[in-house]
């Protein structure tokens, strides 16, 4: 019983925090900002808000007898890609929907919150414990959509010739000063354990934990900076096919790429579009919004290559181990 | 001087009425409804509101020294197709713009209204009389956009699976009772005067007045009803290529047309989507939202054909003359 | 009986001449040239050859009991757009068919010729006279396709970077010398008879003969020359939106038009691609391969406009009458 | 010197054999078959013939001073994707080229052959030994294109409603009788050496030899048969989204997949289209022309999964080792 209470308590705290954070991201928006969809792969903010509520409704609340959905058609509108759950509204047409309004969307969230909290009370009382894991999934799902929401919102605002500064205030300062010289950290070859093991949450594509032979490699100790990337650009990076993968070069030509996304020529220089508006590029900040193709071409130009997933995870585990947080690159009961 | 006052007074009354009517159409909308664009050929309501203000700003107010535009980029955003006035925002991307907000759009209109009323005062005082005609054009332009606004809004709402009833209240009743038997009114062959003559406003493509030989023809005395169109449908109208123009048949196949736009199968019957929501089809009301191809196929099926523009204008002039309003199909001082 | 013989004799002479002329156009081609299709709207030469044979097979020979089609699937492959005759092969995919081969296609034509000649013998003997008109249609149909065949072939060859000179020999010299000054011929306003009357063949869209009021107009006495068109180009014709219809300007921008089709920049000048290869442009020859939009923009630039169909037919009738060939712009027994 | 002779002798024998085999594949074709291109990703046979000759011209013969290319524009026409070698003709437009003709294409190949044989004589005499490797690459390149040529030809013929049997003779019988029960062969987990080591030719993406940890797995001892695949189909394989990857299900819906490519419903059953025409499907033959998505869905349905590249190479090395041909899964001088 105590364990049920503890589980429910933990879930409730996280539920409240995650849901509130999603909405705090939207606080500076006006109703119109919630509606627009800038490309088929993106979704309106409104859709993200409703879809993350729908997830709890469909996969948690809807599993219990007697729950009446908030609206009979919201399942159709806010299902995304879960083919087995039924038909759904066409993704590229999400920006055509003015209704439900923003206000009704928030009411939908309130409705779901109320029922979720009642359910968490029941879980605390030892009932429906089997739903705890799906609630956990739903929270991670919503956190993923927080990232998508910001990404989609930024893309939409960047299409607007007014380049609106959606979030107020000055851009947050970069922590620390100059980027410092880039150094490569060596890793010996070894069979490594990769993937999520026991304990804590992970998405299914992060498991099972398995062994990978990782050859000796060296990984840079910090991200590439905008200043370094500018050198690549000034060295003709976007005009030299030999630096690019074949598909990458096709993309350069087809899309006329000349700089990372959101870098804009203004007043003879380059500026960066952010949700706080346009601002100067800081040569010491990490370069962002480059495609895999651009990252790959940069690495080739720099005489290096991109790391594999296993190399990256190896390095990350090492960094965590060095920080004393986890046991490192070995499975329990096994020498590295 | 008196004439200037009369002209300005007439313009101001019409200006106030037209501008207010545009906004009265939008009164039932929520902010989200103003934003959506359902297809490349349509525009958001917000765009119509701003574009019709921009017309007065660009072609009337902007002609006077010293006028400062409300916003330096609105010319770019709300110019439509007037290539010679400068670059403009891509039409199919109008639905991506959340800003300016609805509220700011109305402020834009208020700004233009203020300056326009000041200008009308000056005209009343005998200055800037040369702008009177462009103001007249701007009012007709805004009236055209009232029709577009409703058409685009209806299309957008029809894409929404919720089929929202934007306008409240019951659908207005059709005037009159049963449609009555369709009769054909005969017209003898003659050289007719067609197009706008002197007096009153007309768009440039309605002039000049010119002569056309119109062969003998007969035109129905009332529109085709939904009931009659249903007979065409039940007789396989949408499945018989011999009834259609070649391009029309291609459209039937490509778009899987089976009924007029906004006719929807519901509960085993057909319903009509309107801005007041779905409702039953009245067999006696005129059929609407048929393409030229559908009208042409219907006419062929009915053993008739569509009238030419000159035939239609001939018949319309006759009806007006019969009503004692105009002199009929001849130019002043000339025998038919 | 004598009349049947005369009709059949006339038809046979024309049949032999038309069919032979089609094939003479293809004599310089190699097998590969018959196969290619350069755009969805064009057809391979091979297709034209088979399709014109199929017309006689489907609409003439196939009307008689006992005729066995040359190949059971050729109706499917070589039907073009006659929806009511049955399903057909997709037009944009005609260039994917290597079979039937060129040789088999000619055997198909021989087969049809044999049966057509036997039929013409029967017509001479007074039987099947009802098929004479369809044979006449088939011959005009084949003549239309002669024009299409050359047009499509030229387009295909122009796509080939080798710019092959398909037809041998030097380009035929232009008849006559300098173009001479362009003069406008005046026509008074009048009700004119337009369209095909009695006697001789005409396609159905050329009839019936009907009256049109044609206002006073003046038409140039010769085509616009390449030299005149070059002046339009040098005066910025392709860069001035005010000279173009709205759809025309869209086409200029979308297709980056800068000159008529088949005008190619070579060695600092402009050359003309023809089926005899590239050659210099003659300033005195009529400009060809301009779209309706280009012709319209040229006319506007020149302070004129394109004639209507009725104006053109009026002028052509006048020229024929002046040459003593026909009675002119009036119906028999009627004053103009 | 003897080594140069041996190298040149070996290359010449292989050169003659590979070039002759390419042409033997085309022997049954008529000129028209060489021209067609059935989709943007495919190339005409003629293009394959010229492109494989161009490879030797550009990368071998062209490296020597004094070589004059057969035709100045063939580099443009028959370069494929080697961006660094220069501009090239648009791939999806290859089927628009009737010229060079088939006959000229073979002359091109003869020209290249002549020069290549003269070069091989020089290599035998000890000169230009550095070109030997590129010649080896060119032969493997041409063998790759033999496979592409047949694949593209088959696709083109399958688009033709006549379903032409390009190759004569009866289909070759399948070797052996019934497929036998499918058994899974177990492999223990181990670090394996993967990729091309020393000796013999390999493409650059097959090297370098490197270690991979391959977890324990079992691989079937023979391909899946058409009979087994039919069971999958009859069990609703193409109608059950849960069996497919997300992109796979999208492909099923978008392309209306219901069976492997080239399986055609005929006379109530299924037939297989081959270059020898349509024939019955043999339940015991391996299923062919399934996409990765279809193979994946089948495997999931069968309670298995597709092998990784390393698993497949492990199993293949084991089979080769069992056959006594190679040393197996270990690097030289290292225990497995
Ligand atoms: Fe989601
Ligand atoms: Fe407008
Ligand atoms: Fe035709
Ligand atoms: Fe290649």
C-alpha cells in the first residue's frame, strides 16, 4: 500500500510539473500563434496541446470502463500515427483547423487533468496500478512534444516576414566564456554495453541492453562552434560537392543551402532567428539547426567524421562515469 | 463647392457602410477562424481585412505627400497581385502568418479609416477630388472581397471534420414556396448593345459598351433547383462521360465528383454544409456550388446548353426593361 | 452507280496520298526516333502512326461485321481520348512502349490499308456508302496528326543535347526577299457570316455558319517577323509585367522565358533549332513557336492587340474574295 | 616483366568476357527496346551500354595524354553521378534521347574496346601499370550495370500492356525439387571480422576489414519460397498494419501493394512476369522482387526478423568455410 502511494505520489508530482511546463511554454502566445502549420511535417501548437491530452485519454483513461471522452471526434482529430487506434485526420491539414479553439483545447486539457488526478488517487489507493507505466510513457511523450512544439513554433515564426519575437526578454546569455580549443578524447577498442538496462524509464527503441564492438576512436570534447562553422562556409563548404554525401549534395542544390537554418543575411552580416527575434551570432556558441548532411560535410572538411551511435554512447557513459553518476560502460557483474 | 460636398458626402456614407458590413461578417468569428487558409487559391479572413485596408492605403492615402504607412512591411504582406506595385508575400503561404494578430489587423483598419475620413473632409472642401474615383474603386474592391471572404471561410470550415456552425441562428428561410414549372423565354435574333455605358461605376472589364449579334435563343425563367439536379444525379449524371466536356470528365475522375460541393452524405441522405452548419437540402432551392463543368453537363443532360454572356446580358436587360428601369437592348439614340 | 464510283475514286486517291505522306515524313527517321516521348502532352511518332491506323480500324472497318482487328490489344494502346470507345493506355506513358516495334507498326498500317482498299472497292460498287463520311474524317484526322507528329518530333529532338538534324539537306529558302513594311488593312463594322457553310469537309467545331457582329478593325497584312520580335526582346519585352496578361507573366517567371521556343543562345548570338539542325535566324521570316501569351505581349508592346477569331475569319474571307475564289463575307442570297 | 604480362593477360581475358557478356544480354533486343526508360530511377539499355564504355574512356583512356574522346558530348550524356567529373544530362530524361542510335552506341563501344586492347598491350609491356586497378574497377562496374540493365529492362517491359517476352525459349527450370523444410542454423555470439581483407577486388564500401560483436542468432538455411509468401498473403499480410514498419505501411497504402512486384492476377490465379513472358508461379522457388518492407513484414509475420548485414556475412563466411574455400570468420593470424 505504501508503495502504491509512493508510486502515485511520484507520478502526480511529475504529471503536474510536465503538464504545467507545456502550458508555460505557450503562455506568451496569442491565439493566432496556436493555429498555424508551416509545413506538412510540423503541427500547430494547438494540435500538440490536444494530442498530448488525447494520449492520456486514449491509452490511460479510455482503458477504464465508464470513461466518456471529452468530444466524440477528438480521437479522430488528435490521433497522430497510431494506425492501430483508428482512422485519423490528415497530418498536412492540421493547420486548416480553427476549431476547437484555443480556449476549448485548454478545457479539454483541464477535463483530462481532472480525470487523471482522480485516477492517480485510485492508484494511490492500490487500484489500477497496471496503468502507472502508461502514465509514465504519457509524460515522456508530452516532454517529446514540448521539444516538437518549440521546433514547430520556431519554424512557423521564421516563415513570417515580420520575424516576430514571440518570447519576450533578452536572449539568455551563453554560460561560460570563449569556447576554448577543441581537443579529441581517445577511447580504446572494446566490446561495450549499449542501450538501456534496468531501472528508470526508457522508450522501447532504447532497449535491450546489448553488446557492441566499438573500435578505437577519438571524440571531440565539445560541440563545434558557430565560428568554426563559419570557417567551413568561408572555405566554400557549400560549393564543394566532394565534401558532401551524394544525397547531401542533392539537398544543397535543390534547397540552395548556403548556411544553417535560421541564419539570415541582414545588413551585410549574418543573424540568427530565435523565438526572441533576430540577434547576432556568437562565434563561441555551438552551431545549431544543421542537418545531418551539413554536420557530415563539416566533419569531412575538418578531417574527421561523425561518431556512430555506439561511439557517442560510449563517450557519454564515460563522461557520466567520470562524474561519478553511473557505473560506466560495463554491464553489472562484468569487467569492461 | 456644393458638388464636392455632395460627392464627399455620398462617398463617406458608402465608405462607412461598406467597411462596417465587412466587419459585421466577421463578428461571429473567434480569433482562430481569421487565420486559416484551406487551399492555395483561398485567403485567411485576416488577410482579406488587411488587404482591403491596404488598398486604400496604397492607392488613395499613399498618393498624398506626407502619409506614413501604418507598418513598413504591410505593403509586402497585403499586396495581392498588383505586380507593378512591388514584391509580395507568396499567396499559398498566407495561412502560415499568425502575425499581425486579429487585434492588430483591426487597429490597421481603424488607422486607415481615420485617415480616409480626414481625406473625405478635404474632398468635401474641394481638395483632392481626383481621388474620388479611386475611393469608389476601393469600395467596390472591398465588396468583392466580402464575397471572397465568405467563400473562403466556408471552404475552410468545410475542411474541418467538426463542421462548425460559424454563424448562429437558424438558416434563413427561402423566400416563396415551390419553384414552379421551368419555362423558357424566347428572344429574337438582333444586334444588341452589351457592356457598361455611361453613368455609375463599372469595372474596366465591363466596358466599353459594344454591339454583339445575338442569335435567337430561349433562356429559362428561373434557376435550376436542387430537386432537378438530383434527377440528373440519379440518372447517372456523374458517371456518363458523354454528358461532359473533356476537361470536365477529367475533373470528375480526378476529383471523384459525385455531387455539388458541400453536399454531404449523412444518415443515408444528402445534406448541405453552410456557415450555419449542416442542414437538409430543399428540393425547391436553386442548386449552388456547381462548377462550370457541372452546370454544362447538367444542361446537356436536360437537352439545353448554358447561355453565352451576351445572351445572359440580353435577357437581364430585358428583365430590367420590363421592370421599367432602363431603356433596354439599344444604345441611346439608336434603333435596335 | 457512277456517283458511288466517283466518290470512291476521290476517296481512294486522297487515302493513298494522305497515308503515303504520313510515311514520307518518317522516311528519314531511324527506329529509335519513333519511340521517344518528350513530355506528357506529346506522343511518340510510332504512336501517331498506329493511332491513325487504329482510327480507320475502329470507326470504319470495325463497323462492318466480320472484320478481325489486327491485334486484340491495339484498341487499348492506340485509342487516344475517345472515352466512349473504351479504356485506353495512359497518355504520359506512351514513351515507355518499345513494342509493337516500328516494323510491326508498319505491318499494322499495311493490314489496315489492304482492308480499306477492299472497302473502297465495295463503296465504288455502291455498298457501304454510309462509311464514306467517316473515311473523310479519318483522312483529316490523319492530316492533323501529321502536324502533331512533326511538332512532337521536333520537341523531342530539341531535348537532345546533340540537337540532331533529323531531316537531311539544307533548310528550304524563304520565298521572297525582305519582309516589307507592315501595313494595317481596315475593315468596316458589319454583321458577318462566320463558320463552315455547305459543301466540302469541315470538323464539327467549324459549323454551323452563323452571324457575328464584327466592329470596325484593322489587321496587319503580313505576319510579325523575327526581326520585329527581336526589337520587342531588346526593349525588355520578357522583363516588363505590364506587357503581359496575368497568366502570361506567371508563365514567364515559372518557365524563365526569355525568347521563343527553339531560339537558342549560341556563340554570343541566337540560333533556331529545326528538324534540319540549328541555323541562323532570318530577320525577315515570320516568328514561330511563340505561345498565345507571347503573341499577346508582343501585340501590346506594338500598340495593337491580337485579332478575335471572327476578325481573322473576316479578313481571310476578304482575302479569298479578293482572289476571286469565294463569294465573301455574306451568306448566299443575303446582303452583308 | 612476366608479372606485367600476367596481369595484362588476366585483365584482357576478363575484359573480353565481361564486355561480350553485356552485349550477349542485348542480343535478343530490337532497337526500340534499347531506348525506353520506365521511371526516373531506371535507365535505357542504350544508356547502360554507353555509360559502361564511358567509364573506361573517362577514367582509364582519358588519363593518358593524346586520347581523343569518341564524341565531345558523350561525357555529358553518359556521366552518371560522378559530380566531380563535370555536368551531366538529367537522369530522368534519359529516355528522351533517340540519338546516339543503337548502332552508333555499339560503334562507341568498339572504339573504346580498340583503345583498351592497345592499352592492355602496353600494360603487358610494362607501361601504365598504374591503370590496371581502374580497369579492374571498370569491369566490376560493368558487371553491376549488367544487373541494372536486366532490372531496368524487365521493369520497362512490365509496363507494356503487351507484356512482351523479350528473351526466347522456355524459362530455365529451377534446379532441384521441392524446397524442403526450413531450418534455422544457430550461431553463437562472438566478435567477428567483417568486410573485405587483403587479396582480390572489392569496392571501397566493402572495406576496411573490421570487428563487429555479433550476438547469438539463428538464420534460415534457405530463402523463403513463393509458396510460403502466399501463405502470408492469404493470412492478410498486406492488410495488417501491425506487421509493417511505419514507412512500409505508408508504402502499402500509397502504392496499393497486394503482392510482390511482377505477380499479376490472370485467369483467377497469380502469374509471374519474366523476360521470357508470363508464367505460372512455382511454390518451391524463392520469392523475388519483394521490397525491404515486404521482407520485413513477412519476417515479422513468420515470428522472425531480417538478419543484420553482419549476421548475414557471418553466416556466409561460415558456409564458405564449411565448403573449404576460405579461412572463415577470423582475421589472418587471429583466433575467432
Ligand atoms: Fe505523439
Ligand atoms: Fe484584391
Ligand atoms: Fe487522334
Ligand atoms: Fe555507373
